[in-house]
C-alpha cells in the first residue's frame, strides 16, 4: 500500500472576476492541503475515488439572551424542529463517512445566520468538520426573517462569512477564505477540484443589498457577473466530471403544482429558481454531471432533466435536494393517488434527517442516502428508508 496526500484545488472567484468579461482563462490558486485525520493510505484500486458529503438546512437558532425576542417555536428545543439532536445526528453521520470534503447547501444557520448563532448552534455540532466544509449560502444567511411572530434583520451574509472565513476582533469578516470572497465584487462563489471532479459552489441570494436586490442574470449587476463567472469557469474546466450546488432548487419537490407554475417547471422555486434556471442552461451546455440543492426540507432525487424540465436520459442533469440537515422538515408534494406532484421525482423522504454520501470516481459516481434521525412523531419503520445508485460523467 502507498500513502497519498489528498488535495483540494480552489479557484478563488475574486482573483479572476475582473478578467472574465475580457474572456481571460480562470487561474487556479495554490492548492489547499487537506490532510484527513484518519488513515490516508489507499490501494491502487481506489486511488481515484473521493467522498463528498452533501447536506443543507442544518442548525436551529440557539435559545440564548440575544434571541430572547424570537418565538420559542423557532428556536432550539422546539418540539416541532429537529433541534440539536438532529444537527448532531447528521454531523456524526457525516463524520462516519470520513469525507474528503463536505458540500454545505445553504441555510447552515437559522433564522438569520448571525455570527453568534453560528457559534452557539452550528459550531456545536458541525465545528469538528469545519476544515472540510465547502459551503454555499442560503436565504437565511442573507434575508431578514419576519414570519411566525419573528422580526429579525437580515445579515447580508456577514455572519456566514465571519464564521467560515474568520473575522477581526470586531466581528468583521475576512475578505476571503473557504467560503469564497466577501467583497463588493464577489459574494462567495467559487470552484474547486476533487480528483477528476470539478465542483462549483454558487450564491443565489440575489434579493439582498449585497446584490443590489437585483436578480437579473444579464444586466451587468453582481448576479450577472456571477453568471458570467460561471460560464467562464465551466468553459475553462478540463475535468470530465462536474457537480454544482447552490441553495434554492430549479425544480421543486415540495411545492404543489399551481395554475401558473408547475412544480416541474424551471424556476418553480421563486426568483432564485429563475436564476438557477439560467445556471442550469450553462451547466447543461457544458455537460455537467449533477446539481445539488437544499432549501426544501426533504430529500428528493430527480430524473436527469434538460433546462426545460423534460426528462433527458442522454444529456440531462439529475437534481438532488438534500435539505435534511437538522433544522426542520417540509412535506413532499403528492397527488391524491400518492404519486409525486412533480413527475420527475424518482424518490423522496420527508420523515427524518440525513446526509448524502457521494463517491466520486474517475469516470462516474455512486451515492447513498439514509436517515440519521427520525422527525418528531414519525414511525420507526421510516428509518428503513434508503436510496442509492450510480451514474456516469458526461464531460
């Protein structure tokens, strides 16, 4: 057996953003050492396999003095939420996978992602995996929360970047770090390579002051610049396999069909879903392998789809929603006969919390998902749910 140092190569968005419109190639930053604390020895047979854990929608809001005005039903300890038990269960499930990296799919910390909330909740369960975490932000890290009797100001990503990138004594986030750049020009989009895989983390939280409350992908605003960066990043990618992740899904599993927007239609997730629709077109054109999302607090795996939401077994991209990190659970949308409202959903689970394990191979992947903890009031038989399979890269 021979030993090997596993390595992540990170492309820093801020380092290349200024050159994208001029058509310059993206430049890789120096590799980030990734010495996993477990035995790093491998055999020749598995030298090309890496483990990527993926999950979103994780940590409850801590019931501390700073959150005294938040209704108790929205804080850790509420019987309607997963709470600390669930986020610890998914963290321990993830650690048992011994991952090479952890893709966090947004809404890492509820309700508005203050730094003190990250330190009081997310850090308690997931802090031991921090050096492996490659996050994407969600709406709860950017937007205000004014529902269910709560009224908290949006953090515009400040707590998120301060936690993952570090901060000064006053709590001001560092301008760059493992969550990408936090500057006026970039808001935490980045890419990295893991073995033969190119992995892209995107920020869809465009209805925020950081993005000028501008969700257009074509008008030259910050979101349009992110979309142009994605196009250049994909064009300059030489890896065979590509996976992208962001928070709000393009195609919905928990929103029932309406008279105007079908759950299977592009952009069904709202304004951020419309943004993701534009990204889906770029990923499809560049033969991406997988798209991962959170936001909907359930697990759902979709058939491979083209940008119009039509099944495409040759070039289509499977979407997998893994919003079961621990905060709470939603209900999968179903028809009266029990079938999924979105006909492209292959399978789904909304009775518990869990993390997906992706094994990234030289020319393809395998995946497995099973619950780590049941939701409140769910039958013990729900722990028997599993989903697994495999697929090939298209690049």
